[in-house]
C-alpha cells in the first residue's frame, strides 16, 4: 500500500470487542478494500485486501478471510502506522 493510499483511505466501519479492533477501509486512490485487525493484548495487527462484494462478511469474520486471503501480520504498537 502506498503512502497516498494510506492518506486517502476512508474508514467505512469499525468495531471493538474484548481487546480486538476490526476496521474496514476503502482507498479512493486504488479502489481497494482492506480489513485491518488489531489485537491489543499482544500488540499485533494484520491487514489484508478483500473483494468489495465480500467486505461486510470479511469485516464480521476477519480471521476466516485472512487465512484464505494471505493476510500479512504486522507487529506494531497501537498508533504506529506501517506503510
């Protein structure tokens, strides 16, 4: 993901439960839809692309989609952006 995509991406949905935050993003620059998951207890995150038609289902079941979509894990403290 380019810096421009990070700047221009919009949060479409967000939920938090039991230390896990899930966010659905759309990037205007590339028309990409991504799901970002942050796990507070382990301070780890993952993000993966998803087809727009599957966005809501992936938002509700991110770990199932990450396993099939090649989600990449990112170990970073909350608030740190990794391009």
